[in-house]
């Protein structure tokens, strides 16, 4: 129970803090046991940032784990400051960030490149949140470029996992079977039909990607493609001192040239993140239709500012390739599914999202859990990227309707997936003006000529 209780159809209690609404566990909302259990498992997905930092930045495991600890605590900020959303990575942008980092040497150079990128992402969120231009930018972007960005990110994610030397080649049984299980549970028509009539199927589906990851981990251990864990007892001791050696205060701040190189990737990351905001607000509105007992105030501009804070913290002390995104769609969807069952199931959306992110932050300090998942972190990362690739491609294809849009989006996506954000955006914009704008101008001229002739 919490000290303050919500009146029926009212807003969850809070303390006013400038533009924010401060909510604390056990004071403003109760702890939800199901979200504690989920947080203790799903935190392993976020630990996928560790192999990314090791492989593409050159960090040690200990320093990367310290970065993940900082990340876990910044995830608490939205629910703490008044937003009901569960934050996460800007996951579809990860393959493009990896391509971007490929142009820099491991170590200080890669750290500076990552700092520049995360600073730019933070500034974009700040400016577009304050000016409220975020929605206008995404609406203004042509459908072919939106489709090209999403399809390109999807292609980069999947090809990165199946190409020569990738994890799928090295551990094929685990990742192939794991991917099949993941696709079946998340997208299969037959499983969706089973979900409607079977309570066990519904329970499994409510945990999103996690059941597939657990099964894949078990397969990896059984087939010996991944080693069994060396479980240690006690609490995690963060290597913050070593992490500090990877900050811009030690390796130096990036030059102007690095910032210029990072701009296209930062823009694409924001566009993708705004798509996650749209999905998150849609999920919240659907929940509002069912839960009349709670008035939920969610504000996109406030979410922009909180996301700016998270990214600016990481840029200075704990940069990471996942970036800090506004919405972890799978996690939010899982919580909202239970929230829709009523107040007895979940008192408030804040008790669900707040408990979930706090449990994830606590789990990082439980050494048995951390060491249990340590050997199989690549499994969680690979399945997350493969799933992200599938979703990006399907959503990207939905954006494009005409043959001209399909052509622009297709070529842009290929270039983007191979050469990265700079060349991808350049090719997309050039093709848009050559193919789409010229055809639109011709149509406008034909209409004008026809009207002029008719008037004459």
C-alpha cells in the first residue's frame, strides 16, 4: 500500500516539481509483485548493451557493466518525474550506430564518436521538445524517406546477425531455433488465435520477447554452444572508476568534424524514437478507454525533456550505442496488458511502470542474476536485433504506397544498411527530389494547364 491513495477517476497522487510530477514508490504508488518478477528477468535484455560496448567501443566487461548500471537508473526517471512510459534503447537505430562506429578505431576515438552522437541526440530532443516541433518534423518527412529509414535499419539489423562471422554462424542452433520461437510467439497468426482461447498462451504472450530468450538460452546450454554460467553470490560492485576512463573528461571531447559526421545518424535516431512515442501514446490511449478509474496525464513535451536529461547524463559519464529512447514498446505493452484488467490487477499505471524499472535497477546489483545471464548476453542481443529488424521492415513497408515511393525507399534502405546514415539520407533525399518531387510538379502543371484550358 502507498501512503497517498488515488480517488476514483482521479489522477495518481504526486508532488509538484516545476514541470514534473514527482512520484515515489510506497508513498505515491504501491509495489506490484508481477512487475518485480518481470523486471528481474527482462533486465537481461538491457544487458545486451555490454557486448555492444565491448565489441564496438573497446570497453572491458566491468566498465560496460558499470555503464549498464547507470543506464538502469536513468530508466527510473520517466515514472519518477511524471511520465507513465517505460523507457529503453532506440533499438532500431542500434545497427546504424554500429555502422557509424565502424569508421572509428576502438578506444578513445570510438568513445568520442559515441559521445558526439549521444550529445546530438540529447540536443535534438531538447530543441524539438521545447519548440514542440517534433511532431511537425516527422509529419513533414516524406513517406518514402520514413520507409527507407525503417527498412534500412531492419536490413542492417538482420544482415549484421546472419553475415559471415556473425553470432548466427558461430551458434546456429541456438539463434535459428530461438528466432523461430520468437517469430512464432510474437507474430504467428496461429499463436494469436491460441492467445484468444488459452490462458497459458495469454500468460506467455504477456511477457513479450522474454520467453523466447529464455528458451534460446536453455537451447544454447543444452547444445553447448554457450557455456554454463558460473553463478556467484553476493552483490555487484560497480567499476565506476574504470568506467570514468571512457568518459570525454578523460579521453577528450569530440572535435567539430566528429559532430558533423554524427549528425545524420542522430537525426535518424530521433525519427525512429518519435515513432516509438507514437506507439506508446497509442497504447496509453487504448488503456484509457478501459481504465476509467484513473486519469493519466502523459505529456510528449515533458517526455522529450526527460529523454534529453537521460541522454545528456550518458553522453558525459556513460555513453552507450543503444542511446536512451523514450519508450521500450515491448515492456510498456506488457504492463498495459495487465493494467487493462482493472485496479485490482494493477492499482495505477505508475505502480506498474515504476515497479518494473525499479526492479530492473535492483536486479543489476544481484550478482547471482548478473552472473547467470553473463555468458548468454549475445543470445538476448541477437534475438532483440533480429526481432527489431523484422518489425522495422514490416512497419517501413507499410509507409510506402506508390511505385515511386517504393523505388526511393528501397534504394535508400539498401544504401543505408551498407554504408550508414550519411550516405543513406543523401541518396534518399536526392532520389526523392529527382523521382517524387518532379512527378508531383508535373501533375500540378498538368492540372494547372487543364484548368487554364478549361477556363479559356
